[in-house]
C-alpha cells in the first residue's frame, strides 16, 4: 500500500502538527496514515495517534537510538523503508532531519524536498511549497517522476486539528538489526543548555542590526523581562556576537510560535520571518517606513528602537 508516513523522533517537536497534515494528505490520496516513532515515546502514544486518524503506529526502539546519531538513524530508517511501502514520508524540519532525510532518500532511491511550508494533494498529485535560496523566495514542487518522496516540513506554519473521526490504531514494535552499524563521527563534548527555550516562549522581544551596538541589546532584554517574556535576536547580531546562538530566530535558527513577537530594528528578511511568521501578534519597530517587516506586522511603530524600547519598558512597568 502506498501509505503516507509521518516520522518523528519521539513524540514532541511538531508531531501533532505533522500528523494533522499527514491525515489530510492521506485522505486526499485515498490511503492510510502511519506514524513512525523513533526512540522514546509518550505514554499516551495511542491516544495522540487516535486523535489524528492514524491507522497504524510503528515504533522503533533500540539502545543505539537512545540518543541521535546520523549513521545509526539513517540505517534504521532505511531498514524500515525496505520493509514497508510508502508514497510520502513526512518529517519535521529539525536539525536532525536535515542530516538524515537527504541521506535516507539517497539510500532508498526516493525523491526529497526540504524546507517545506505547505503541502497539498489534488487528484493524486502532491505539491509542496517550500522556501528556497536561503529563504528569499518560495517555490512549488510537483512531486512527479519518483515512486516515493521524503519531505521536510516546517511545523511552525501548521495548525493542530483533530481528525473528524477518531481511530484506535494498533501500536507495533518494528524489529531491526543495527548490530553492525556504528557512528563514524563521535561527539566528544556537547553544548548543554538549561532553562526556558525561545521555541517555547509565549512572548518574545527580538533585536536586530537597528540596535546599532552590542551594548544596546540590553534594551531588548529589559523589555522582555518587563513583559514576562524572553529576549531573541536576528542572525546578523548573533553572528556579530551581540547575542547567544540559542536566541537566534529564523531559517537557520529557532522556529517560534509566540503569542506576542516584538521585532526591534529588524528589517523583515524572509530568512528571519520563517522563524516568527506563526506569531499570533507581531509588533514591528523600525525607522524605515518601507521596511519589509511592516508587511507582516499587526502593529507597526516607525521610529528609533533605541528610543522606543525604553519608553515601552517604562510603560509596561507603569
């Protein structure tokens, strides 16, 4: 059967958004949806799958998959793909997926599209809208010419919606042989992060080049603290060392979905907007009234962010 497979590492990181998309595509194609979960799973695995119309849950659990490793992951997924037919394989656009999806596609002779933003099926044809050229433009790929495809989707642009009819899918463990597979690259030191993450924040205040100087990033942090949120940054000021990489929002940074996103001194390049376009409310502060950021903003303030940020902080503190 030419199924639609949603593959996630564990049950977090956009799993339910991708299952919503997968169910819609599977319905349009007249086929079934399978959820492939690699590694640790949630206790309510069957319940999550049932809410999204999943027909079967396949689980791969192996000691070598306790932590992510590219070589082992590709071999595990390739063995699975050889056992079970599929037409479309969806993965969330994560750093790990960027490492594995193209390699897996080459291993099993499948087509591959990454940086997907939207996907639809009509009359048996599948079309993927994706960002290209570093996020500067959008392209539409019609998936034709190959028997099966792997597509990486940015889940920040997707909504979570239960399927019209709940299911009670069986959960089965898939047996693989990974004994002869070892990682060729060993991680000898890993960066440890603690505390809240900007991907989970409900309020973000982000700064860009319009701040003018590294010392002015404190104005972003002060407003974020006053609002009970977190400070974020665009790639240019992260590259300059004004903010930590963990605070970078955008195509090469973090994908966020806050309730409120305040962009101070950020031009609105598409690479950055990929990381914050799903914000419920976006407020832009920029001296240039023609700045691209105003096309995305619900509220815009034309002015110097070095003057406006302290004023907003004072107003919030009362």
